[in-house]
C-alpha cells in the first residue's frame, strides 16, 4: 500500500461502502428495536386481556350458575325427578344454550350426575370444587381443560343438590381471544402440560416449555399465570420484521456492491489524474537533478499540482540562467587563470633570454677576447628557453583543442601492448610493470586519447619514483566497466595536493604547465568515465580510470 494510486482507490472505495454499512446497521437496529418493542407491548396487552377475560368468564359462570341454582323450575324438576328425567334434561339443554355454557349438569348431594345438557357430561369427582369459586380442571370427556364452577340447589335452607357447568378452554376459545391482537396462545395446566394451543406445532399433553420458535421463525414469548391455577403463554412471531431486515440487509449489500462498482472506476480515474502528474513531476525532478534543463514541463492538473508545476518550471528556467551565468563566470575565470599562467610561464624563459642578450651586448661593447665563448653560451641559453616556450605553447594549444573522441572497438591487450613497446626500456629496468588481464577485454573508446592519458599518468608516476621505485599498470573488467589502474611507490600526496590535483595550472613539480592531469580528466570525462585517486602521505599514489564497456546514449 505504498502506492498513492492504491491508497486513493481503497480510500474512495471505503468512502462508498462505509456510510451505507453504518446507515444500514443503524436503520436495521432501529427497526428491529421498534418491531420488538411493539411486539412486546402487543403481547403484554394480549395477555393482560386474556387474564381479564378468563377472570370475567369465571365470574360470569359463577353468576350464571348461582342464578340457575335459585331457579324455581329447576328446583321443581329436580325435586320431582331426583333420579333425572326428560324434562330436567331438556331444561338443562335449554338453559345451557341460553347461558352460553359449553356443559351443564345437575348432581345430587353425593356428586352423582342426575341430568346434563348436550355435550360432554361432567363425571364424578367434582365435589371437591369450592362453592361459587371458578377453577381450572379437566374438561368433561377428557377434552383438555375447562373453566368450571358449581352452585348448590337449596330446599328449605339445605343443599339437596348442585348445578355444575362451565366453559371449555380449547384452541377455538384461545383463537378467538388472540386473533384480535395477532398473538398465538398456549394454555398449560398446573403441571405444565399443554392443554390447548393456537400454534400449529404444539400438541396437547407435552410437558415442555413454551417453544422459542414456530414455523422456523424467531418469536417473542411471555407467560403469565391465571387466577384459576393455570398458565398461558403468548407467542408473537417476528417473521415479518426478520424478512424486512433481511431484505434491507440484501439491499445494503447490493447498494454496497453498486457503490464499489461506481467508486472503483472513479477512484482509478481520479487517482490517475493525481498520481500520473506526480509521477511526471518526479521524472522531471530527476531530469533536473541530472542536469537536463532544456525541456520545459507542460502539464495540466489540479490547482495545487499546477502550482507545483509552475514552481518547478520556474526553477528550471532559473537554473538555466544560473548555469549560463556560471559558465560565463567560469570561462572568464579560466581564461583569466590561463592568462596568468601563460604570463607566468612565458616570463620565466624570458628572464634568462634577456640576461643573455644583455651580457652578450656588454661583452661586445667591451670587445672582450672571450666574446665567441660568451656568444656561444648565450645562443645555447636562448635556444633552450625558446624550446621551453615552444613546449609550453604546445601544451596550452593541445589543452584548448582536444577533439571529441572517435569511438571504436578498443582491445585492452593491444592498448597495453602499445605502451609496452613505448616504455620497453623502463620495463627492462624494472621501473615499470605491465600486468595484463587474463581475459580479452574490448570496449568502445578513442584508443589514441586513452593511450595519451595513460602516457601522461605513467610519465607522472616515473617522475614521482625518480628511479628508486616502481610504477605498475593493471587492468580488469568489473561489471559493465573496465578499470585501468596506474600505481606508483612515490612519496604520495598531501590533502591539499589531492584537492587541487585536477585544477588547471596546479603542479607538484618544479617544471611543467600543470595541464597534464587536467587533460587526462577531460579525456576520461568525454568517454563518460571517471578518474579517482588513492594516495596517502606515507607514500604511493594510484590513479584509477573507470570506462564503460558499452557507451550509453546521451
């Protein structure tokens, strides 16, 4: 991720999907919370209504049975037919329908059923029911649970029998109660067995807790106790909310993918508009660093980068101006130094010439007998100084007109062979050692100029050892360059001498123009090579010429 383009693409992609993700998480959370809160409220209301309804139904059954127990016709039929009869059964059937009861029966004082209305007949064992208090019990006929009440039939102040009836608590009743609130209901007896349920996957008689899910969907459940000794569990399905949330999550995923599909191409486009100008600016800076200041920078980009473009191009123009001024200044300084050097070097031979001429004139005027000898000495002195002037002017002339190198394949063994032939005497005397490389090395160069450079270095080395040391010439190929080293065992160089070694006119010798090493450096530079010096005060100096094996394009 060190690439600016990659970072911009990732950043824009995240900007596209993070808001959608965060917004969808917040929205689905709020919707889920609202749905569950509403479902809980609806469930609580439905169960409270169920509790109230069962309590009211229980009180209604008690009231109805108390009213029926005081009915004179019931007493007459019961007393006239203590063992039951058609008239009593018809009376109970009529009253069961009128009072809206699911079952109704008359029992004697021992609890035996004398007559009953249509539907299941309450069996024995109902005597345990308290008077005028409704309770949950097994429905007559074993059909789940029922809300049962019992009221005495009195005659002359004594209970001679009882009227017993109630409402059956079945799935139909639970369905009617829970339909309005949209709540599923499960009725359990005191032992926790399911007696009735409106849920399709619940079966009566199972001694299991209320299901946490129905029909494969999450549900909210709550259980409350009824006053008659049973419990009822309400179940609200969150299927619709789950589907809505799942649909929203799917929509968020599709929106995220759509955002990525839009963001990534835009990010690539925008990052290219930023990164490509930056890359071009970096390449332009490299060209400036390498000294290529001619080509202007033309680039259209965003405002901030355009400001940088203008600043870099202005710097390029300033560098061109400074370089022109520097070149002019250096040229003037070089010519000034050269003029001083020429004047100094010319003045030295002129002094003995002038002295010789003055001495010659004085001897002639004095008519000295040794005038021929003096004339011969003066001629010899003037000739030597004139030769010195000639050599000096030739060196300056060569320095000023070094031609561009004519490149051609140059075999290193042939080059070293030419030097061996030229310095055969020094090699025989042991003052010069030529070490040829084992391989045949060929490189592009102007062999004449390279040979002249090596001659200057060997000449300087032989003068430095002054016949008491040794000069060694060696060569080797290293990577894509060839290195030629000229080492001597002379006195070495000081720090000041090393610093001014290639300055025109600087020399450590009592004679010479100081242009030899300057010429060598220029030739090596024209060949796109380098020259380095290893030298110490303790002795020994090594010049290393490193030339490219293959000439690079300029």
